[in-house]
């Protein structure tokens, strides 16, 4: 029995040591990448940041830094890809959005989105202020406060307090519903990656998933597309201006 307890303690200690060493190695790689970026050795910075992502998984901060390194290296499509990946993880980061807009200005294609209903645009703008986790936490907090308002409404003896509990409770319930909708939408965006970035210098979009299809329009690297479906080596894509067509899957990289 004592031997078993000792073994568990040893294994626990080794696990803590491994985690500590992993965190130290990650911090060292990030600092080395930052040093390389400062020295304008963008190729080395890119390599190091890519290594951190490969060994430690997704991180909005690393994607942002990697995007900056690609931007400085003149690889605009890769910069846009990594800025977009950072936004999927942290939609409310204004620095990422600003740098993304700067990178988009260097692309050839200037896609004008179709004007939508202003409430839909407002809904998307508010939703993008936070990630799925932050909206979920907001919903939980609002729900707890809603329970408090219910208690106030049912057990308070003063009419004024009952009214306060009722009206604030209604507002909090609406906040709970909206927060959960936002959290679900952001989670779907995180799990179902349906957008991609064009990486081919120039690609002709076809009317059908075949090289013999009718030429519809031409796209250039760095353009963001919505992947509607795939068929063999072809992807059906849609642009923000409503144009739809088919292009080789190898010419795009999923966000």
C-alpha cells in the first residue's frame, strides 16, 4: 500500500516536471522568435512560431505574431491566413483586425460585400466582440443574476423591489438568450472552418468542377472565400459580393 502511494507521488512529480519543462521550452522558443523578429530575421521567426503552434496547439497570440512575421516577409496571403486564424480564436482583438485590414490593402482583389440588413450587421459586430468562451461565461453570469432577480420578485414584500426584480430579470433573461446564441455561433465558426484564403498567384474560377468549365472570373492570392462544398479536387466557393464558382482545392488554404 505504501509502495503504491510512493509510486503515485513519483509519477505526479514527474508529470509536474514534464509540464514545467514544456512550458519553459515554449517560452524560450517564443522569446527566440521575438528576438529574430526584432533583428528582422523574419524567416527564422516564422519557423520558430510555426514550431510553437505545431508542438503546443492553436494560440491567437502566436497566430498574430506569425501573421506579422509573414507580413514583414512580404508573404501577404500567409499573413492574412494567420490573422484570420487569430480572429477565429479571439474575434474581439482590435489589433488583429487592424493588421488584417492593412494586409488586405495589399491584395489585388477588392471584394465589396453585398449590403445586408443593418440589424444583421449590428448583430455580427456585437457577436465578434467576444469568443465562444467569453460569451458562454457572460451567459452564466447573467443567468445567476437572473435567479437573484427571481428570488427578489417572489420573496420581496415591497412592490417597488418586485418591479425592479421583474424588469431587470427580463433584461437578464434576454442577455442569457443572446449570449448563448453568440456562443453557439462562435463555437460553430471555430469547429466548422468554412472559409479559406486563396494562395495561388492567379486562379480562374470555373462554372463547373472541371477544367473545361466556363471561365467566370479571376481571383488572386490573399482573397478570402467561403467554401460551400467540395467535389473531388474542386471546391465550390462564394465571395462576399455574391459571386459563386468552382476552383481547384489545392489553390486555397482553410482558415
